[in-house]
């Protein structure tokens, strides 16, 4: 696995290369670039565009007054962190035009974005970073109303607090059931970090309780690391039921908190259902999502393969081997910004090389990670063989403590960079 210093150095080198590649000659007429979505992908891209070309007219469209970050929100569930630590505003965006309305329709032919109040804005290039929508049509019984009883908490905020409160109200000896979806979905290690931190809460506050993971997969990210940690920290507390053993949930009954599988029913005191996902709604209106619900892109420019002059970054994009994570979103945003800054000045974009590192907390002071390096190959973002890896399986607790500290450092760094 590359060292933390090497990873940070690689990111710095990539950003420096992008800045050096920025056009030095400014046009008199400023092209307009619109970025839709103020999460890690969209906000990072808007900032990077302005850094690369100060004369570029950049508009960020984001209806929310603050962004609620998903990374570290699992700590909120376990009572280790307040929701305010996940909340970031948009008051440090300087000369980036900020529109606090929802973008609802993209007219790709006319190159215009329509807002919720009916106003339209034209663009030269459009960057869409809409994140995910939850598919409430994918699991019988699980619709938006069901989230009041069986929260997903896969978008940080009210759902996070609801699941936290349900765990706090559950009697000792209760059963928590977490349903994990099939790939692809936002943050592949996320359900297993969540299970770990809920287990930590149960172990310390409700030790007679149990957590069951019903999984629509037979394997998951960082599996050996998670399972070794569970055996060490939470023996007998977590039960993982894979697809081949009847883990796929086929139906739910919110009234009784029952999850149905092909092998039997599971009645929960607290049920956390993470449903299948797809690209955010505006991707559908823009015509950039394919039959999978996600958005195919050119891996060099992040331009949509279905609509010209529209670029897609973050969770909504089909990123090949690159996972859907905040680190990925930030890296893609910078590469996309460099490509857009070149294209609006009629220059060819440079080939990017992207890095992703994903930290997971298994307990306070116990972290594990996976890292990868990606570059365009055969029309997708492919992993560079031998350039990534995971935390060592056999490692002393001091290494786990160091990785937990790295995770905290990363979160402080990325949120400061993106939101100021």
C-alpha cells in the first residue's frame, strides 16, 4: 500500500500539473460554466475552475443553505459526534456566483438550465454533480413513507438523527438489522463501517443486543479487514448474512419492521434499509443517464457520452473501477475542471491520473483503509495495477490508531479545502 506521504504527494503533483496546464491567455469574452450540485464533487469543481482560470465565469447552483457531509456521519449514529460537525456552509465561495435554487431541467440542445422558479440560464459547458437518488421502486414495501419507520440514513441529516434516536430508544437485548444493497452504490465500505460503529455503541451501551447484516452481495470492500476487526472487537455481536446464504432482502413490512428474504423473515427492533440507488434526478432530465440509472462518461474529460458539453462527476458518474466516494468526487472534480478549462479555450484536455483513499472507522481509534490509483484505459477509469492496496491485515493496534488519525486529518483537510 502506498504511504500516506506518497498519496498526498501524488495528489499535490496531480493538482500542480493541472494548474500548469491551465490556459495562460485570457479571452475577452468570458465563457460561462455552470456547476449543478454543491457537494464534494460540485463545490470542488467550481473552486478548481476559478483557480485554473480566474477569468472564467463560474456559477454554482445549490438550493441548500448548508451541506451535510456523509463521511463520518456513522459516528453520529454511535453518539461519537454531533451532526453540527457534519454541516458546512457556502459563505466562502468568493467570486463564484452562487444560486440558491434547485435546477430541475437541462435543455441540452439549447444549452440552458431551468430553475425551480422557471428562470433559465445559458451555459457554454455544464458540470452536473447531482449525487444519488434512492430507488424507492426497487424494493417492495420500501417507499418514502417507510423511511419514517425504517430509515436509510444514506443521505446525512434528518435520517441520520432518526436512526440515532431509534438506536438510543431500543431496549438492551434488541435486534438491529441492516440491509445492504447490491453494487453499485454510494460508498461501498459504508454499510460495514456503519455496522461496526453501531456494534461499538451496542457493546458499550446495550451489550445484550445483536446486529444482523442482510447483504445482497457475497463480498464487500475491505471484507477481510472488517471481519478480522469484528472478531477482535465484537465477537458474537455482528452476524453477516451474504447473498448465497439468503442475505438479499426481497420485501419489507415497515409496520412490523420485518425484512423478508428468500430464506426467511427477520423482525427487527431497529431496521436500517439502504436501498438501491441511481444518479440524481436532474441526470434523467438531462438525458445523460443510461439504462443502469448512472451516467457514462469519457474518462479523460468527464464529458457525458450521451450529451455534448455536459460533464458528470462524483457519485452519479460511471467511474469504471473508481468507487463512489468523497475522495473520488474531489479528485474527479479537479480533473474535470482542468478538462473544462482547456476545452472552453479550445485546447485538448490532458490525460488525468486520479487517486482515491477510503478510510473506515471500526471503533474509536481503530481505522482501516483502501487506496487506488486510476487512469483512462479502454474508455473507462481503470485501476493502475500495483499502485494501491489496503491496510495490512496483521497489524498492531498502533497502526489502526494511526489510520484513525489519518481519517480525521483527511476529513478536516477536504472540508476546509472545499467549503473554506
